[in-house]
C-alpha cells in the first residue's frame, strides 16, 4: 500500500513547500494505528476513519490535533496560501460558532 500522507505533510505536498527543517511527524493512512520512529522522526499511521477532508482546513485541523507544531512550516504555509482562502475559513468557522 502506497503512503497517503495526511496532516501537515500533505499540505507540504499540496503547496510544494520547501522546508529547511523537516517535519518531526509524518502522518499517513494505513490499515491499523501505529507509531514508528525513523531517523529521529516519528511516523504515525492512522486508520481510514481518521482521513481528513483533502483541503487546507481538513489537513491543517488534523495536524493541529495530532502532530507537533512546526513554526517554519506555519510561516511558509501562510506566505504561500491565498489570504482569501484563510479569511473564508475563519468567517465560516465564526458563523458555525454563532449558530451553535
């Protein structure tokens, strides 16, 4: 089964980010929950039920919940994405909170 990355690593791929310091955590979809270490980094395998929506919001929220924060990643991502996409996401989240 080929790796299907999720979370921050998927956003690195989607936005073609070039990081100086690699992400500590790489999450992927597999057949069972598992945590491995390789070259001082962790590889987390999640079952398909954890698969986030294949979007900025889906992978970013997954990364915030289950992966280590990487400030370089955030900096490069936020200078790459369309500010309107981020603004729309925030507005939508605010509307949802007001109706809840």
